[in-house]
C-alpha cells in the first residue's frame, strides 16, 4: 500500500515558478514508477510527467518539455515537480501517482494504482 500527499500548489503569476512535492509512504516506494497528472476544470485528466524507480527514465508530455522537471529522492520517499515559465493554461489540480509497472506501460493511461488527493495550481495572467 502506498499513500501519497501532495504539497506546494498555490497562486502564481504567468511566467513564474512553483515546485510541487509528493510525500509517499510505504516500503516499496523506491521500486515504483512515480508520476504527475493534472486536471483542469471541465477537462479530462492529462499526463504531465513520469519517472521510473531509478530516476534514469523520465517522460514528459510534449507541452511540458523544457518547462517542467520531475525528480525523486528515494531515501526520503519524495517525488517533486519543478514547474517554470508557468502559463494560465497550466491552471489545474495536480495529482501525484504511483504504480509498480514501468513508465512505458502507464504513461498513456490513467489506470495507475495509487493517486494522491491533488493540489491546486492557479496561474494568473
């Protein structure tokens, strides 16, 4: 069992930065693929980024490449999402996810095993 708690969301102006963190519980954290999805009002959940257990395999949605950076610290059971050059269209609830399968299997789906409660990110123009 893995429990995920996101933090770091808030209100930021366009062009600004935010760093989201996700604290995970469970002894198997270091073996899991971790990821971030987001959901804007009235829209479906959208893949943002994913990182494999070792941190050496990373995936981003095309619209986030170059602006967002995902990382993990297995010693601290943490995964983070550094978001730079934020745009109003990045406004959404951001969810932290965990799954035992490798990224190529899960990045194209929403059927991850574990989801956090989400943290709101609002980017003003």
